C-alpha cells in the first residue's frame, strides 16, 4: 500500500491499489464504513481504515492543487483497471 500521496500519479496509484483490493469505492466514503457483505465484518481494521482515510484526504488536496476533478480521475482509474472502459467511455474522451 502506498504510504504517501504527493502527485497525481500517486492519486492514481492509490485508486489502483483500492481496486486491486476488490473495493468498489467512492472518494467521499469513510473507510471505516466498508463491510464485507459475506462476513458482515469490517473490511479494514481501525489502523487500515485510518491510513486509507488519511491518504484519500491527501488525494483531495493534490487534486485541488492541480485543478483536477478527483471524481473523474478515480472513475477513470476504476474503468481502466476493471476493463469497463471497453464498454463505458472514459470521461476524458467525451
């Protein structure tokens, strides 16, 4: 897991890592709220959720500094990583 977000590439990497964990996420959601649907247990420990929340907060900061819409960036990474870009056009291509 990436430990620091300093650039837009880091933001993209963080999104990729969340997707590789099998998470369908929204940037506004608190990672403490994610629950495994089968076990009903929290997806992340307190420490893991705290780290991910901290990293997501930094993603918002970096995107704001770079004048990049975090929602579009994260959605594009999701579409690319899952292969759904073959069905759903990337927002940047519209």
